[in-house]
């Protein structure tokens, strides 16, 4: 009996770790997404870009390094949005706050900062995060037949 409970707990922790990893990857990939731009805005309202002459002192023209998200990161970003949307009234009393809590923790906000943001003590926020993560992993475990295939590679 104790072996059976041990395997259940290990499986639960494994699913929670997968969820946290996916949310972390999605939060990291969000930094590489293009920012919203109003292309219908006249160019005179856009910022002016200055060009320097090569003969000027201190002339440094370096190409702008633009990083893009990999396809794996974008897939995980889509999966993270689906996972966060799974938080509903069956998991928590206030799903919007819990979605925000999960996403802010994925963006690596500290517990004290989260506590100040939500107006709660840091340990209360951490307990709420862990309980939501636990209920979410139980819900996802029931909804997916083979959960490991989703999170591998």
C-alpha cells in the first residue's frame, strides 16, 4: 500500500514539475515575441532613427541582434496558454487571480513581490500557488490519457 502511495505522489510531483517547466519556457519565449505595432500610424509620429557618418568620431554601426523564439518555445507557449485557461471555477474561487499568479510566478517574480501585488502574506501566496498547481495537475492528469508524451522532447 505504501509503495502505491509513493508512486502516486511521485507521479503527481512529476506532472507539477512539467507544468512549471512549460510555464517557465513560455514566459521566456514571450520576451522574443514581436511587440504590438500600429502600422496605420503616420511615420512622423514614429521615433526618428539617427544615422551617423562613418567619418564621425565614435562611429559604431553594429547590426541589431534580433532574437526569435524557437518552434519548440512557441509550441510550449501555446500549450501554456491552454494550461492556464484550464483554471476555472472547479479549481479555484477566483480563477483570474490564480491565472495571474501562475503567470507572474513563471516570470520569476519573488514571493514577497507577489504578496505585495495581491495584498497577501508571501507564505499565503505560496500556499495558494501550490494548491492551484496541485488541483491543476490533478485536472490535467484526468483529461490526458498519456501525459508523458506531451512533455517529452
